[in-house]
C-alpha cells in the first residue's frame, strides 16, 4: 500500500497554487492506482506546465516495484530533468507499458536537445523493451544515418519488421533529428531513404539489376539487398520471398535462414511457441556456422528465457570465446549461474567483468549490484554492504539499492561485536 502521507507532503511543499488540479489528480491516483484515465490527465497537466519549469508530479505506481518507483518519483520532484533517473523509472514501469511510454517520451524531449549516441541508443532499447517498435525503428534509422554501424542496420530490420499499429505507427528518422537542415543533410548523404516508398522503389531498381547478374554469389547479394529493403518498407511477405529465392541458390545461407527464423518467431501465436521456434532455428544455424558467436549468444538468451539453464550456459560459454562477445556473454552466463543458485560461480563472473577495463559504466553498475546480491545470498553481509554501498554512493536511485543498503546496515549493527 502506498504511504500517502509520506509522499503527499513532499508534493504539497513543491506545488504552487495553480497546481491544485495536479494535487487532486495525484491523490486520485494514490486512491485508485489502476485508473489509467487519471494518470493520463496528470501527465497532460505536467506537459501543459513544463515550459514554465514548475515542479511536476509523476505517476508513482507499479505493483511489482512500488517502493523503488516511489523513490524515483520523489527524487524527480526535486530533479525533474535527470535523464538517468527517468530511465530507471521507465525500466521499473516496463510492465505498465501505457505508463512507461509516457516516461520514455519525456526522455525523448530532453534527448532531442543534447542527446549523444549512447543516450539515443538507450532510448531506442527502452522503446523496444515495451514493444513500441515504431518509435525504436525511427531512432535506429536516425542512429544509422549519423553513426552507420552494422548493429543499427540489423536493429532497423528487426524493429521495423515487428512494428504494428498496436504499438504505434512507424516513425521517421526525421522525427528524432533536431532541425530540418540536419535532416536534409542526412537524407542527401544517401545513407537512408526518406520513406517506405523509397525502399520499395530501390528494391524495384535492384530487381532489374538481378536480371543482369550472372554468378550465383552476385544473385544472392542482390536478393539479400532487395529483401532488406522490403523488410524496411514493412512488406514482410515480399521480403520472405527473396529469402526463399536465396535458399534455392544456397540452401545453407545463414543470413537468409536467420531472417526467416525471426519472421517466424514474430508470427508465432504465443511466446512459448516463439521460444520453441527460435531454439530449434538457432540450433540449426549453429550446425551450419558452429563458431558464430552471435548465433550462440541468441540461442543462449532463448534457452535462458525458457529456463534451460544448463544448455544456456553451454551456449554463452561458446559465445564468450569470441573477444567481441566475451563481456556480453559473461553477463548472461553469470545470470544463469545465479538462477541455478550457484552464487559463487556467478560472483566470479561478475568480478571478472568488473576487472575488465573495457566494461562501460552502466555495465559496471549492473555487475557490481549483482555481485553484491550474490554475496548477500551467500550470507557475506559485510561484502554485500560494501558493494551495495559503492552503487548507492554513485547512483542512489539504482534499482532498490537504497533499501538494500539500509537493510544491511541495520543487520550489521545488530550483530554482536567481534571478540577481542
């Protein structure tokens, strides 16, 4: 149950007279947290007053992470434009998709002004996590236009193929670029077409090139490019046809098989069927390319979600042999050990991740928090307190770290003093 008195006082102190309507709506949300209409009105009121830069009330509700969400909400009352805290709040609310999308939209409005590549990527991943694939696709297209990395091209294809009217219309990359001049410059660079119609037009041009292609290798290359354009245009059926044409030339063409596999997973009637399809598909792909680390990593993730931890561990261990995938594989490998209650093995993986100088700060926070949890579950309370304390010192609103620190501090103080 939400402690109304504790949080309402903070809000009353911050709100100004013309925020009486906001306070009334906030109290209605506290009384009836399942009322989406009140929460939506509250968000609209926030936006109305945002230009005046007055403190605004956010929606403090989720059944699964109630206290952590409230910690974020109170922090945001005092620091309403702190992007990292907004990301934390959105991630906590990921099951409440209708609410989480509003938080991500707030982040988007801030990122437009001063967003770097890492923040934009984080936002795209956030939209993906709540299945707002249209939004995610638009951002990935913008990222690819500005920073043409292969992983963004892959993400464009996967998110656009999943974008439906149920998760929001497909967004243009132009929606995420700050000004018209920059948008025009990116379009003229030739890196990305302007619309789905342009993709189809380019696919038609390449179909003409296909008629002149002599070698099987050249035909496969052109068919793959045509399939990619149809996928970006949202025409999955014609994309599927091109992949099947590739397989007529080369029955073991791994990229075509993987593309068809992802389409089959997206079309599965439920998640269980999608997992079964994906696991069987990636096992087949690994027979074709046994040393492909990306296939091992994807298979491991599906096995982890399906609860087959032993096979997932084998997949992640194979992926970790590749230098570029080692760190990512170790994170999920540690998660497998953790699920099996092999906390000492999980701790060892997290320690190696932290010792790696190439580990990014966000990954370090995740690894340090997880390592602390391992020590806590092994009853190493002092080590757990020190590690949770390091996380708390750097980011007090990270997950439920504030609760863990105060809980452990209380337990440690209650222990009898060591004998002299």
